[in-house]
């Protein structure tokens, strides 16, 4: 069915001047058994932006170099997934049964998995829907069914489209994922899923949600735990969101955040504004009632490890912290796209702050929702507040942000410049009217006790993330 990713539910005030209630919103265990989003690194940033590291080569040696740095610098902070993007496998054909296999000139998957596992890391790989068109004459493993009997057409990715109603389709997926398990794969990124993924010059079928179901069943058919991350900018309507939730562990809420090619922008601030607004659009759908989700959002790769300079990618120090605040607060995957051999001091500071990462763990159960200053509504605003929780003790996570002037994709269409005052009352946030001890997340220190509201003076692209704990007597 058609899907309009910019559609936002109409918000009707309950009565003038009274913010809507803050319903309970939590995330539980996902379809494949995970209770937190993935942290790690994905190769796409280096593949698509060669200026990040001109010496990087997408092969086993290049990946091991990056992932060794991941293990030594960030592995102890939960960043354990080392994920290969497109290009690791043969692009046009599989093995004698049409199974996806590595380009042997580039990778030995078993040896790579063994190397990563020995360092406490996990291996991720990239796949797209369909069987290989060139393999239509081949027989699916342990069947007498040819791929061409159950897969036809051309999806623009050198692959045919499965007829999910026919015997043989699930067996093909099982044979592929069983082989992944034998290699030691821990994470599957399934790209170009529809409805949702932009056509991007290929000819994607209108609905490949059956591939998500088939990969999930195949994962359950193995004895090896694997994450299933589906991509990109997927449909959020109730019918398809139900499919994603029942079969995947995370799903992309936006398109790629980085551009491609030499001298391209790493992560322009305009694109970051878009990514934040796409998360807002998604989570607003789940704020009108008490709800428990079983799926983590994926806001795309995280580019906070280093910067090309504000004149190139727009990522000042403050904006890098703001990106991390939003990715953590949203309970998004934290998959870095930077050159791990060139992390700078700010990047290390952002990625190894143990209190901030504990807040990310809080958000993995209590993801943040937007609450507009002054109204508590959830429209896109340049000056915005967000709240996650409360948990069972009443603790809440609060984020105040000034996104700066809308650069064309932020959704708020205002252009206030310079430092602005951002404030939110307890009524705006929808939390209990009581005293809270406020703790600055990045400084890891108490900043005082507040009884009615939070307020901060924030520059363009700056944000303030705090944890607030209610102060209650033992008699309460």
C-alpha cells in the first residue's frame, strides 16, 4: 500500500492550555531476543566517503585494521559489532545452490569471524532481498526446486523477486542463514526493504516484507543468535510496523545520513536535522496511548568520532554531542561510520563516557518523546524538549535542544539565530509535580534541585541532556 513517510498524526488539544498526558512508552525484548540496540561500527562510511581514510581498502586486511581499533578503544564500552556493508559478497551469483557467498579475493568469513570473536567482537554482514537472477537454473539446497521456479522478474539489484507463497523460498533463506551461522555471523543488515525504501534508480517491488519474515524464520531455525536490522526509511503504518516488530530487531527511520564520493559531506547539519525529525515523526505515532514496543529505531550510522571541520561537515563540538544525545535518547543503534584509526579527543570523550552510556541503557527501555515547550505537544520545533520515562522510581531523562535555523529538512521552518532560552515546565513534560534532583549527563554531576521547570541557554545546534530523580520522603 502507498506510504507517506511525512504523514504526522493530527494532535488535538484536550482543552486549551492543558498539555496532553504523558503515556507510558517502553521497549521490551525484540523478535530475535535482544534487549538493547546494537553498538559498533559499519564500513559504509569509509566505503562511500574515501576522504575519511584514503588508505582504507575494503577487504579482510582493511576491516581487521578498523575492528582491531574498535576492540582496543571502544570494545570495553559495549561497541562490539563490526559490520561489513555492501561489497563483501559476489554481486551477481551465489554458490552451486544460489546461496550468498563472499568474494574470496576479498574475504574469508570464517577466519574473519574467528578473529573478531577472539577479541570479544561480533561480525555483521549486508544482504538485499531476492535470489540471484543468474542462479535461476540452480537447485535450492536439500530440495528439487529450482530458484527460477519460485523467483522471477528483476528488482534492479541483479536479483529476482520471491513468490513467498511457494515451497522452496523459506528453504533458500534457511540454507543462506545456516551458512552464515556456520561462518560465525552475528548481525544481518537487510537493505532495500519495501514499502518505504526509496527507489534510488532501481526497480524495487512494492513490498518485500516477506524477505524480513523469511530471514527471521531462518534465524530462528539456527542455534546462533543473530540480529536482523532492516533498512531504509521503512513504512511506519500499522500493518507493516507490525511485520517489522514481529521479525526484526531494529529498523531504519531515515535515509542515509552521509553523502557519497570524494570531497562529499560526512554528515551535514541539515541532514542531521532531517534524521531527528524523522525519528520524531515515527515516535509520535506511539505516544497517544500506553504502549510497549519490541523494535529499536535505527537513525543510521553515527558520525561523532571525528570531524572534517565545521566548514566542511558542519559538525562543531556542540553538534557532535547533540547527535549523540539524540541517538542515545531515541534508543537508536549506535553504529559508528567514522575512521576508527583516527578518532579524535572529542570523539573518544563522547564515546567512552560511562555515565552517558548508562543513560543510553535507560533509554533502551524508556525512549524519548518530543514535548513542545509551553504546550507539551509533539510538533517539530527549533527549540525542543524531549522526555524519556519515567521508570518505576519516577526517574526521567530530559533533553533540551536548539537546532538552529531550519536548513530545509528540519520540519520546523523557523530561523532564530544565536543563543536561545529553552525551557520546559513539569506540565510541559507531563511528569509529576514534585522536586527533582537534576544531574548533567556529560559532566556527571548534580546541578541542583528543581521544583517546577528546567531552563537552559543554548547556542545553535547545542543541547543539554539531564537525568532527573524525584526527591521523596520515606513515608511516600
